C-alpha cells in the first residue's frame, strides 16, 4: 500500500438509544476526515441490513484479502455502506455463525484474564464472540498489510471492550481508545435508589458488582478502561464516576454532538414550531373532547421522553413538580393550561379505546363543520349572484342546526379524558400511573395541569398521534429532563438545536457542559436543576419554580427565548465537538507509535473556546439565588425596546471559537495517516 490506510471500527452499527445517535451523527464528520480509510465494525443483524446497508465488495485489496481469509476459516463477514449521512463503510460480523467457538474462547479468556462468563448471560456471551472476532479481523488485517500498519481502534462500551483487551494482549499494531458513555455499575447502582454521587468514593465496587450478578461484565469494562492507550468518557460528571468505579481517570472528555442544520431564513424554525404545535393541538382537541374548557392559545406543551427509567430519568420528580405547579396555577387564578406528555415506551397490548374514539369524534366534528360550511357557502354564493346581500337569519336552516346538534351530542362524555393513551399490561404496578393516582392529577376540569402518558415511540404512521419525534419536539414549548443519572443527555441537546427550551440537571453531562459554557443558561432557555447538592424536596421546589416562571412568560418572551436557545446549537455541532474525538485518536497514536507520532499534552481549560455571556436584555435575577429566568414584564413594549435580535445574534456568533489547537505532530512525512482507526460501540441489538 502506497500510504497507510485508516481502519475505523465502530463496534456496532445497530445500537439503540444515545450511543446509536453518537455513532450515526458522527459518521459524516469522521468520513470527511478519513475518507476511504474509515470503517465501522458491528454485528450482522439481517433485519437491519435489509433496510440500512448496501452490501458491496471491498475496494481495499488488503481488506478484501482479510475478509476472504476469515470467511474461508469458518466466519461470515459482510462488507457494505451504511445508508446514512457520510455513507461510511461497514464491516458486519455474523456472531451467531461462530457460536461453536464460544466455549473455546471463554476458556481462553479465563486463562488470559481470569474472567469467567456464565453460560446463562447471553449478552456477555455475544460480547465474548464479538470481541474475539474483532481482534481476529484486526490481526488478520495487520498480517495482510505489505508494510507495518498503524491502526487506531476506538471501542465504545463494555460490550465491545474485549476486542481492545485482546489487541493489547496479542500486541497488535493498534492504537486503542475506549469510551464509556455510562459505567455499567453506575446504571445498576442508580436504579437501586442509592445516594450515588455523594457515596461514590465509599462503594466497594467488586462487592456491589457481585451482589448484582454483573461482576464478569464489570471486569470486562474495567479491563478495557485500563488496557486502552486512551480512555475517554462523554462528560465531566461521568469522568468522576469512571474514576471511582473503574479506577482510572479519563484522559480526555469527548462530549457528544449532533449534525446541526441551519435554515437560510433566520426564523424558519419558529414557523416549524407553529406548524408542529398546530398538529399537537389537533390531537389535544380529540383527546379532551367533551372537556375542552381551556383555551388552546394559552396552553403550554411540556414533555419528557426517553427510556422508561422512572427515577433515573426524573419522571418521579417531574410528576411531583406538576402537582405543585397545578396548585400554584389554581391559587393564582392563572388562565394558562399545561399539558405534560410522557413519551416513555412500556408494555402495552393496544391503543386505549377511549383515546381512539376521541380522535374519531374530532374528525367527525371537522367533517360536520365542513358540511355546514359548504351549505352556507352555496347559499351565500347564490344570494350574491342575484345582487342581494344575504339574509343572515336564513343562511342556516333547520337541517343545518340538526346536523350541528347531533355533532354536539356526540361529543358528550361521562368519563374524564384518559391519562394513558394505551392499555397497559401492568397497569396496577406501573410507576407513572401509580404516581398519578397518588398526586390526583386525573385531567379533571378544575386541574390546570393535564397529563398524557404515551407509552410508545412516536411515529408518523400512528393512527393516534401521527408525528415523528423531531416534529413533536418542535411543536412543544419546553422539554423537561430532571434526570438523576444521565451521563450525557441527547434529549435536551436535540431540543436545543431545534430552538426548544429545556430543563436539565447538574447531574447530566449536558447540564454540566452548558453551565461551563454559558454565563446565564436560563436566559438562553437552558434551565439547570440542582440535584447534586440539594435534597429531593428542595430540587422539586426548584423545578416547580422553573415551571411556574415559564408559565408566566408572555408569548413574545417565549419567542425571544427560543431564538436564544436555537443560537446555542453551534455549541453542540460535531463541527466543534468532533475535534475532541480527533484529539483522543491522535493521543492514542502518539502513545502506541511514539517513534512516528508525537502528541504534546496540554490541559484545555474547562470552557476554552466557548463562552456565552449574559444577554444584555436580561436583567439580573431579582429574588432567588438561582439561575435567572427571562424578564417577566407586563408591558411587552419595554421588551421591544431592550431586545435587539440581530445585535444579540452577532455577539453570540463571535463567542464560538475553536476549543483548542490540536497539539499533534507527525514525525515522519512518509506516514500520511494511521493504518486503521476503530471507533467501537456497544453491541446492544435492536
């Protein structure tokens, strides 16, 4: 090979959740950086390959010989392009096809690392198979190269980590990077309702892992963290967690980004918000038919979305805050109505009949209105044709009134609008429904806060709420994510790039990142809830205060805030955050191949490159020693005088700079790049 090729492994192109988003969105930027030398590696899942991958023959002769050799030796390895932005190459390994080697490889793992994997843990068994197949691929690739290769391998999560450990044990020419997006033990501990962050230094990690029957998984994760040339994690809060639980301080923090698409018209996202909001309002009209005793124009849509982890995701504290908000809105005689959506997939057997009926009634009312309108229009047309002004009293006849009376009669309903849109399989033990029963928010007419629990992922093909997730988020006014355990937090990040304000916490990576880079986050629509240094009740009161202050904003104040929120999207663009990953790879190359590559270590400041000051039009917070809320003035004309959108936007654009210059030097002009780059991801299958 004339120049070193780069092999970039992402150890699973079929992951779910936030890690899937990391790999998918980062692929375009990494493809631009490495070109034809960038490869993703993951397990072969036929159902996903049919719709997401175009299988082709390898164009790289070394890689073609490698794959042919492995297939001739009893493996099934596929090559193709992943049909996403950037169209990166993917190498997919059929793990099940080599299951006959499982016992042999598990025995080898025990001999090498003293890690035993129980037979009943299918996920860990797949991790063993995938790890050995990955190192087989890397080793075979290195052997097929005409010149000594330089390979960078980036592994994500413990499921991909065994391949890294074996690379180091077999002394392959591979510079390794390991990223944990959330420690395995941390997830289990937080699920057990322990005072996690205040007791981090006190945990007996081996005992805790053993008590939860995940000791073998913990060992795989810890081994990968310690064997990697460079160990990274996604946020400062997770770095603290990893240092205590995995016993190694991360070398660099690699925040997660998104591919931000800017509109040519500055306020186009505001128009999209209005369009999506109208679609949500249509759903609300059907869901609350017979009980539409509130003004939709003064209705705020809040939402929480993600995995159904009741405490970790903060659904518990959100529900309690909604109950307190309901009380505040009622005693203050507010004309604002809050509708809170819970988008958290749970076990159901079908749609709720009453919910489906509501949408059918709404459609019937619309059809009735169209029928009467056509009849009215025809009479008006005929009257104008003969040159007469219509007699309004004769425009609607008895038949029209009969049609309308029948439609109104059909909207009568004896029961309250349902809280849950589906029939739950475990209704009596469901955490959200039980909490709703405890706080007594049943969507009654007297409640100013309504709750809709949608236990299913959103889809544009749904007969109930036909919207995809992005469209739904754009139509809401506020995302609420008071998570207790959230290593990064893609949901508030997605809100930000769409110009939707959000509530996060100082225990989430996103919240910590924003606190570091914005002088007054809440002025930009990023509310940071303190869950680290306050008790649950104090945090709940703070969340209630955030929600109540948001409800007091005028429409213009919300528009100004959305403009500011959308301007923060540059902070979360891979164009800026991707360089942290670049730095990690360069650091690994310098450690693995010191004679060829050199990396001058320097410690970037926590907020270097980015700093958003307090907007000039937002006065200091008057009352409480917490983050300020946007100015609440009854005279909106004053806001017009103080607020200059173009001036603020220009100042904010100046604040976006390169985080820091990469101190990377190539000692040899003959070596153009690395001969393999691997970016590994967890093997959670769809």
